[in-house]
């Protein structure tokens, strides 16, 4: 239960206890007066004497209990919110708004519990950008570690139907890497860029911000000019509660790579990340 919800529940419970206390005071007073009247055989006494008689009756203990419940309950229920409670409510509201905004971008027809989000459409106003995003059940620091550890990276980076091998890996600004992706598809439907079943990718890390961002370039080793050029990939890690929204943006994508297939592969990679470390 969220802290703001727990605080509200405690206030409601305190209010109920306060109401019970007030009712207990009223009822015990009525019973006490009735008992006092029975002790005086109907004789008339001033209010002070009647009050003293009520206090001496066995009902007084219930009035005291009612007064305690009413005082403590109503005080806690009606007291102003503390600064800490206001911060908790504000933080909870901001997180819910952020999650609601993210959920609205879910892919049509996709399962909502997968936390996979629609890519940004490449508009005619700017260059093509292939992208995908996913909420991963891990901290930004854990996900960043999964990027810079080659033994972990090779387990989740290759999309479905591919397996990877890292031949060079220098996780530092300006550091280079070389990776080979091989198709595991026995049907032979995959068309590799470097060979019929292989993609060879070389690049370098241009920016590494622990727990926040990884920016890298990628060049395909291919004789086909449609796959030439240097693609820029930016991985952004944004905390969402105890989870992390991982967004990947690819710029200057070679024309030979179809956008729909590329974004599908990126979503598959993020699903692998969730499976490996989530």
C-alpha cells in the first residue's frame, strides 16, 4: 500500500474512533443521569450535585474511555497535514500521472502487462528515427551494469532468433566494440548484412553516464551500400518508481534496414533485457 493511502486510511480510522468516543460519552452520560436519579429517589438537586453523583456511578469509567477515544481520534483525524505527508502525496500523484502518460502510448493490441510501448513515428518534418521503449523491473544502475558487462550484454542484446558473440568491448567514452550476430533461424528467412546469416557490427561509445544514458555508434560490415553509414544509438534510463523506463533511439539508420522490422527487433531486445535482469 502506498504511504499516502495508508495515511488516509489511518485518518479515517481515527475519525471513526473519535465518533465512537463521542457516542460513548453521550450514552454513558444518559445512563449515569438515570442511575443518579434512581439513587436520589426523585429529589431535586443542583447540577453540581447531579454531576458528582454521575461521577460516583459505575458509568463514569465508560465516560472517561469515551473522552479518551474522542480526544485522540478526532485530534489525529482533523489535524493539519504535515510537510512530510504533503511531500508523499505530491510524489505519489506525480508518479501516477507519469505512469498514466506512459501507459497511453502502449502499442495497439499489445498486452498491457508487458510494459512495451509504441515507437515514435518518424514524421515527414525530420529525419527518420527508429525507437522503442519498455518499463523494466530493475533499477537504472542495474540496467546500466547490464550494458557495460559484455557477458550479460550478449545474453539480451541479440533480438529473437539471433545469437551474439562479442569480439571486442571497451565500455568507456571513446572505447570501441565489435560484435557478431548470427541467425538461429533454421528456415533461412533472415538476410544478413555481412553474410547470408550474419551481421557484423563495429562501433564506439561516445557517451556513458552511469545509471542514465549510453550513446554509441554502429557501423555494419557489409558490401551493400544500402547498409553503409554510421548509425547512432542512444539508450536512456529513466526511473519510474522502483522500475526503469528504457528508451532506445536510433538515428541515421541505413536505408536498407526497414523501419518496421528494426523497431520490432528493438522491442524484442528490450523484452530480452526484462527477461534477463527483470
